[in-house]
C-alpha cells in the first residue's frame, strides 16, 4: 500500500511544474478536457456575441447606414446560428473525446470568423465618424474579455478571436487620429498582448488543475484498492477466528478488551460482547498481571506480528472462577483494524486445582 501511495504522490505535478514531457495518455486527456471546457463555454460566447451585436446596432443606428448595419448584424447572427447548430449537434450525439477535439478545432475557426466580424466595427465607426465614440473601445474590450472567459481553456482560441478583433481597431486609430491615434493604437496592441498572456496563463492553470485531478483520482483509486483489500483481509480474519475453538482477545494499549471471539462464551460462560471494555485487572489474575504486562512489553521489541509465547495465565469467567490458559501475545498496534495486543490461546488440558503464577 505504501509503495502505491508513494508512487501516486510522487507523480503529482508540482505547483511550478512546466507542462512538458507528458505521457501520451496525459497529453490526450488534457486535449479532451480542454475541448470539453470550450464546448461548455461556447453557448455563453454565442449569446454574448448576439446580445452585443444588437446593442451595437442600437448605439450606431442614428449615424451608420442602415443597410451596412443590417448586413453586419445579420452576419453576426447568422454565424451565431451556425455555431449554435454545430454545438447542438455535438450536444445531442454525445460522442467520444475525438469528436470533442474536432469540435474544438471548429470552435477556433468560428472564433476567428467572429473576431473578424467584430473587427469590422472599427472601420465602420471610422467611416461614419464614430471612432471617438466611447462605446467603441468599451464594446471591443468587453468582447475581448468575454473571449478569455468563455474560451480560456485554449489560448489559441482567444488569440484567433482577439487578433482580427483588435488589429483593425489599432489600424483605425493609427490612420484616423493623427498623433494621438498612434498612442491609442499602441495601447490597443498592449491590450491585445495582455489578453493573450492572460489566456495563456489561464490555460496553464486549467492544465495543472486537470493533471492534479487526474493524479488525485489515481491516488484515491490506490487508497480504495487498499481499503478493499484490507476489508477482505478483515473478513477472512474474522471468519478464521470465529470458526476457531481458541480464545482470541484484542487488548488496547490501555489494557481494555476491544474484541472477543465467539469462543469466549464456551470457555468463560460469558457472552463475547460482555467482555468488551473489561480491563486486564478485571480479567487476569492479580498474581499474573505483572507477567502478562511483561510479555506485552516484550512483544513490543519483536517484529510486527511476531508472537511471544505465554505458557499459562489465569483469566476469570462470568462465574468468578479462573481458567488456566496457554497461548501467545502478539503486538499488532500498527495494523489497521486491530491496533492492539492480540492474545490467542486455549484452555490447558489439565486445569490445576491451585493457581500457578504466569511465566513469560
């Protein structure tokens, strides 16, 4: 168990891990998980694009030629409808990870086309004298930010949208605004670089999260496997103990009985559950306690699971009479499910009339 847990922990990615030299399985899993995140974010991007297109149309209604405006809004809505149809197709067929990867490639293409449509807003506003309108940088920045939010799992998808979106804006400011235009154009370029870097950082963070989840799952599986094996071993142990005629008692480090086998009833005329919680002082004869404890201390120096012989020890039953037993005491303090000293033994064939002191 320890070896498997160490293996699972040692392969967990560090916080500063660079996502290189991944195995083929890890690489495929990353791509599929990214694609799934893009798939979940696609509806948000589609709705945002349509809503903002309508708002842009309302803002530019008074200044821009209606035919041009309708043509642009129609193109945005048509693209949104196509994207929605593709998304629904993949949504209902629920195919494999390979299909998700195919959707991701199509999604990046759609992001690029949508970015080009939104990039056309800057030249349209420039032609109709709206380049100085505060709404233009606001809506462009909003769409760029929305791209990071909805498609942050793939920095390429963000770049595919933001590059055709921001390049025309930077060019429009540089050509139409003279000296100030160059400065604003530089700011737009810096903004584009910042959003790209942000998208790259978000993707790396998502990659680490995916890998961490993978390794956590592997660790959980290892723990679950060991727990199942421990449970099977415990059931086997109980079956063997309960079928045996020997008495089996488990004593806690404090000297209290935590388990008593069914054979206790035939030996001591007391139900096993009534033995639970009794101390060594209540069970073991006063003359034998010191030797009984000495054997327990001796077992601590032995290897885990190695028994120490106990030739005879007197233990009291429900009727107040002592029975002479012989057996062995085993240190199993660090065995899960036991965590105590295990006494296993049986009655001496000949019960002496006079009490004999226990010997280690």
